[in-house]
C-alpha cells in the first residue's frame, strides 16, 4: 500500500505517524513546498530572534528515518487526478498513490487594496519563508504597518517589537482579536501591547496604497483619510486554503475542501486535514485531524467529532487566555462573569448548557469546560456557582465501583 501525504505541517506529520504504527511495511511519501519542518505557531519567535530555523522543528529527531517516510521537499502539488490515482507535481513528476492525504494548509490573503499585492515590501505571515522574508526586510525598516489584529497580526507585532521596530496595527473591528475574544478580554491585551509601544487604529480600513518608483509602498491611506507612513507592511487579515490544484479534479470545495465525518473528500481514497478543510485549523485540531485521517486511510473507521467549538489559547506578555466555543452572546443566552485583579472568566449559557467559556489569567480548570461544551451537559440542576462546577458534579459511582458520566 502506498500512502502519499501532501504537506509537512502538523496534520501531515501526525498522519504519517499513525499510518506507520498501523502498517509497518507501507510505503509513505510526504511531499511539500516546505524544505524545513516548522511550527507556524512559533514564527513570531523566529522573527524576534528567539529561535532559529532548527528551533522551529516540532518533530522528533530523525523523524523521517524513524518512521521510514520518504520526503520530497521543495515541490508543489499542481494537479490531483483521482480517477488515475495520481498526483502531478510542479516539477513535472507524477506520483501514484493508493491513498492520498491533502494537508497543504492555507496561504495569507493580501487584501485587494490599491497596489498591496504588487508591492515588494508587503508580506503575509504563514510559513517559514514568509518569516524569513520579514526578517530580511525588517533589517532596513523602522515603521511597520500591520493590517489585522488577529493572532497572526499580534504574533508579527510581538516579534517585531523585540527587534525595536515602531509598529502600527490597523483593524476594521472596534476591538483587537475580534474573532477570538470579547471586548473586555481583548482590552487586556491591547493595554499590554500599547505599553510595549504598539499604536492601534481600530474601526478603520486600509483604503489606498500606491507603489512608488522603487516598487514599494511608503504610506497607506485609511478610510477616514488618515495617512499612515510605513517602510514595510504585513497583511494579517485572513487566509485562503491552498486548493488551486483541485481544478478539474471533481473534488468538492466550498470554504475549504468538503470532507465527511471520516475526513474523506468527495473522491474515493482522497482525504484532507488541517486548514484546508474549513474545519478548525488551529494546531491541536489540525493534529487530531491528521491522526484521524491517517486511521481512516488505513481502514480503521474513526469519526472526527471535535467540530463542536472553536478553541484558542492566547499568550502574550505572560497573560494567558483560553476560549472554547461561542464568544458572542446571542438573544436568549445567559452570560455570567467573574472577575478579580488577575482573572477574567466569562461563560455563555443557553437552555442550561454551556455554549462558550473564556478563561483569562488562569486556565488550569479548562478540562471541565471542554467536557461540558463537547458533551452538551445539562447543568441546570446543579445548585452552585457555575464557576465552581467540577468533575465531581458529573461523575457518579455505578456498578462494580466504576465512575460513570452523568448529567448528559
């Protein structure tokens, strides 16, 4: 059996490990544009100079040798031919497969504003080559504009602050981290970044950007007419799944590649995992998707069920936050908040069930909240402060002294 994995991120790596554990003699080929295994979650540490390329590698030593995986690096997938069970690469080579995993991730989306997509000093931050290009450019730049204040934008800002750069962040929402946090939780991070020297322009959008004769953009005009001078721009306003190679393949793609509960695409023997599925592409979820796809590729039927909630862990300047599930309350939701000098907790309830939790300052009790949300546990009958609920409230002793999950 020949397994071909496209992509050398965490989804592809975890899939390879699972496949090897199940089939000792299988042929496993990993193909990637990347020439260096790296964690995109740590790219800001590379920008800051805290880690080198080797320090970004999240695999164990001699990973490819240990798991007997043939790695074809520095090549891209150009076309998938499910009927012929072939993957065509950009170097002209055709690779046959019995089972194929698509785990190519996503690319930064440069906004179609003025000449942002044309300028030589505009960058995304999605992979190691992006980070390397940013470091090179930052050597001659002092004023840096970041478009977008999500996790990628703040990661970039954090790394550039370590290099002593002047950073301005433009965000169209009224708060930073608009997808990840509520206004109160986000304000805590905004204050920390502002103390470190970052200027935020909230509720504003980039409107005009013109390349000069040197092919660079030296200022961006916002929708209110304000001009922001810059030597360099980082676009962190979104990503787009890498799916161009699907054209003509017959594999369905909407927001991302369409997959079923076993992470199989609409083509037989072709699976997908990670950012490109349109499911949660954060690190732990992508890893889990890779493992589950690997099992299904080996014929071990396993469903991916962790679609119940968004899940993000944030840590800047020593302030840690965990968000699980719904962030924005809707009509009919009940919101409860507990706050003191060092902690901020916010829970969203609907019909006696937890829909979302935000823990800031201390995330040590995160496990119980994940169980409550995932299992849709009814807590309406528990007569105690919601923030003091623990596993003891949901486990009861059953036959033969075993603990059984109750309340679900």
